[in-house]
C-alpha cells in the first residue's frame, strides 16, 4: 500500500517524462561507449526500426485505449505486405497488388471488430485467433515463400521505405505523420472521444448512446490499416518481407512500446505521446543490444523483464476497477 | 434502576487521515453488550471509515480501541474476526461459484472435507436462523437478500460478538427487511452487539437502541434512539432542517400536474420471468413514479424501453412512442428518439471516471443527434460544462475536476446533466437519489419537478416511498414484473402504495 502510494505520487503524471529521460540517458551512454552506435549507417537502421515499431504502436494504442488489444497486428503487418510483394512478383500491377494486400488487412480488421463488438468475444482471444488465422491462411493459400523479395519492377515505390526528404528518412516522416493524424483523431474527433469513453466505462458509453459497436470495428480497421502501411514501409525499406516475423517477439515489442509509454491496459488513459516515448526507449535499447552483440536469447530475457515491469507499474498506477472490469478483457 | 454499563467496545480519540486529509477527527465511541447502535451521517461524514477501522480493514492514524477493557490493535480483517468482530458488507464478499454451505465454512474446512457433512451443518445453522436458503445452491444463483442472509449466517457461525451491518437494507424488499429486523432482535437477545449503518433514517429509529451521528468526520451526538425524531436526526446530520424541503410536499400543498399528451404506451411487455406482460402509459408534463420492491421488474422494464436491455432476452410485447411502435436494440436508437435512462448504478454504468466533469457532459452531447459533424469542439464543451454545472449546482473545484473525486450527489448531477444535454422528451430516473447526500437530494427533487413543468415526460423509479409520494403526480406500483396498480396522489398514502406493492 505504501509502495503504491509513493510510486503513484511520484510517477502518475511523470511516467512519460521518466521514460523519455531514460531513453535520452540511454542514447547518450550508447553514443559515448558503443562504437558504431552513432554512425550514419546505424542511426539509419535505428530510425527505421523505431519508425516501424512506433507506427504499429499507434495502431495498437487505438485498441488499448479502448480497453482492448490487437495481437494480430504483426501478422497482418507481415502477411498483407508479403502478399502484395508476391502478387507483384507474379506480374500483377503494383497498384492492384497493393489494393489486394490492403483488402487482406482490411478483412482481418473487420472480422476482428465484428468478433469483438458483435459476437462479444474478448479482444485478447479474438485477435489471438486472428493472428494465427492470417499467418496460416496467407502461408497456405497466398504466399508459399518464407521470405518474399521485392520485384525489380517495383522500384517506383521504393522511396516509401528508402527515400529521404532533406536528408530525413521517409519512414520517420511517415511515423511522424501517422502519429500526428492519430493524435488529432483521438483528441479532436468524436470517434476518438468515444474510444476513450469505451475504454473508461463501456456500459456508460453504451447507455449514453455512443455507437459502441461501430467504434470497436473502426478501432480494428484502423489498426489493420496502420499495420498494412507499416508492412509496406518495411517491405520497401529492406526490399523484402520475412514472414517469420509473425512468429518473432515483435508483437511483444509493440505491446511494450504502448504500455511502457504509459497507456494503461485498463483503458481510457494515455495518448499518442506515450507511444512516441515508449518507442524511443525500446528502439534505442534494442539497437544498442544488437550492437553490443547481446545474445538473442538474453535480449528476450531483458525485453520480457521490461515488459513485466511495465505492466506491474501500470497496474499499480492504474489499478483495475472491480466494478467496471469485464471478465476476459485484458 | 440503572446498572453501570461497561462497554463491550470503546474507541478513544480515534482519528484517521488519508494523505493529510482528515476523514475522522478524535472520535469517541462506545458499544454496549447486546445493543443495536446506529451510526448515521451524510455521505463523507466518516461512517464507513469508522467501521473500516473497527473491522480491521484500515488502521487508525491515532487513538485507541478497547475491547472488553483490553486495548487491541488489528493488523487486518482476519484478526478483527478472531476478536469476534464481523462485518456484513454492502457488496457481498462471498464466492459466487461456491455453494452456500461452502461459503459458510470457507477457510474453515476440515482436511478431509465431507461435503454432505457440511451441507447438514449448514442446513441446521440456516434453519436455526429461520433463513429460507438452500445450502446446496450456488451463491451466484441467489438474489441480494439471500446473499446477505448467508453473510449474516457466517457471522453468526463465527460466534461474532459484534456484527457490523453496512447499509444492509439498501437492496432488500420490505418483507426481507422485516425478516432482517426480526433477526437483529434475536441477535440482540443473544447479547450480540450490532452496529448499523444506514441512509434510511426510519429504519435506524425503528431498530436501534442508541444512535450516533457523525458530520464531517466529527462526532456530533450519541443518545438513546427514543430521544430522536426524524427531524432532529436530519438537523444533526446536516446542521439544518431539511426534512420539510425533502419530503414535506404533501399532496394538498401542490396540485398534481395534469397529464398532457400520451408519450409512451407499453402493451404486454415481457422479458424472461422478470417482466411479465406489463402494460402502462406515460404522459408528458408530469412525473410518473414507479414504486416497487427490488426484483419487481421496474428497472428491467425501464431498460427495455430505453434499449439498454440486451435483445436476446426480449420476449415480446409492444412499446409505442407517440403512437408508433418502437423496439430499440441499443440505447443509441432510444437516445436519438429522445428517450434517456439515468441509471441507478452511477459508477458501474453512469459516468467516466478518468474524465473531467466537462468531458463527461460532452460525451452525452456528442452521443446524441444534437451535434452534427465529426470534429469535437473545445468551446462547445466548455460552454456546456459551465452552463450545466451552474444549472444543476454541481460543486466541483473546476470543470476540469475528475468526476471520481466528487461526492455522490455531485456525481449524480453530472450523470443527470449528461442525459439532459441530449434534450430528451422522456427521461427515466432509476433510483435518482441512491447514495446521494441529503443536501443534493432536495436539489435533484426540485430539478425533477422542473423538468416535468417544462413538459417532459418524467419517470421516477424508486424503492423509497417518501420519495415517490412527494415527487409523483401519478403513481404506478410494480409487483412481480407487472404494473399492478395506478394511484393518484390523492389516494396514495404509504399504506395504500405499500399494500399494492406487497399483496
């Protein structure tokens, strides 16, 4: 009790600042002590991976603020982009391939939303199932390869992931743009306010007359759309898409970015700013560990510990409410 | 002939601070063996804090507790229980998935636990208390009243010397209340001491031997129950006389408002076995009070009308708004047509606790069809907040204050404001003053009257008779899922209304 009181007083308003401070400290330490961290090549890698993580974090944030979660976001990210590349390789025109890829992502998002909102399956289970379904279906029926490369004819869209504007990599600009749009959406539009209302108290939002079910579908569609964008940015940046990423720890990194930044899993709290600071910290940490040649398994240990610590701190700062918590929600 | 009484329990100069804010200041309190002692006070007066200290749930910041002459300190509720102090909670603390018997013996099971033996023992215990509860039933299948019986039985089984009841009657029907009071009498004869917290003053007057009144964390007065009247209690509670303001409006003081056009008619509405073939009409420009005991289907009927009830359970019937049939599947459709429901469960489904007063009210606005477009407007939000907090006299530090930090009465006002911005034509108040402090009750009652004067169709659902009698221009009585009687204020008295509700 004492502990909770103290940490609450210290952190409740400042979690964002604390995380930002740690990120900056870490960045400075790595720059000084790690050879090659500050090099142009590495910074480019850093920025690119941070951008992808951050963009996916924005999509995840829409769900988490509404007291949901999207475990299928990485599967949609990888498989929709992989299918787009595969179609392009098979001779489908680039615009059509992109459209079909997006339709795959959209379908997954809509089904997620319908399952959660209308069938009333807890988001955790609906999206867990969807992650497996999207990966399995795409590998079985759409994309026979593990790694799909970008066709030579697709250089027209290579700028998305690989281009620069005034020396700034386009992925980070896209992250900034999506973050800005996401922020504006959450703060200044009615659907955005409804997402907070649903995350705070679903029953109250429903009784107030908020369109709760359409809003949940909208959340899932937005998340899937953002996943597709992130997928295309990755694909054009590294000229390929590795479908194995679905089975990697990436989904935990995305959740980590959101929770660490200070968006409570109990819903209704936080915003895009939290995603940005969370992204910075995790991006810098992961990149530093890779340069230090920390074993992949040990990296997972560290990541797991940070995720658990972030969730524990979250549950101290934003305790779950017995009254409004629903069985099975995250 | 007075025997000097040594108190069973004594609290000396007990104080409690929460983060520097004093919730209790230097309270002296004593409890005699075999007495029923009511603790009364407005919300936030410190009643709950006092009993939490007694039941070991929170430690006092200062002061001493003496039990049977010896000083005691409780490290937790378990230790208080070992000292013979048991608490019967408002929200019950039973395990829903276990049976009644298993709950009664929870934590006390023998190593080789024979279920049959437990059932037989539990049956005997329940019978000795005259509780009609099946020990093999799971707790989740029981209603609130029976759950409370199980809690009481558990306290009795643990041979508690002191049993604390926190708002025991809030969810009971009058029949069940009667049973509870009989039981309290029996416990008193067995020399068990009882602390009784309630908002219902009549009950406190009826059942208790002594009464202690708290106000703003201070001890105001303790005395024999016989020395108090409803009026003196209220005066001590609020420091002024409010009874008249609250319930003084007798039928002869103000003529009942006349009905204008018929807004709603309900024909043969049914849902599971909670609402059974009920029919009634509601008119604009007057307050229709629906009285009924808990479980009589009032809330469920209201929830069907306002689209809140899930459709899966709907069994048929006809709801007509202005003569055309409507069947709302979601509250959104109802809100769109100007039918709003103000819930009895503020925290569970009323307000948004992470949001400010202004944001809460604004959610009501943007959920209705009052505001077209997709963008939100800070200016509209502020303007709404300013005008409505003023209109309803919401006392918050500022409109950025979070709703969770307000008192029950102010929270209720915010929930009401959130519905009123939707410009309803029919507004249903479900237990509008439950858990609301006395001062705010008067204001909410005035508001309800003003809404009817403005031509709205107003329904007030309440299980508190004086509230129904003083507010309504027309009284419907609900029993077993059906409206069984309609009374005008002239013919309605406590007796006639209660008679219709029970028999």
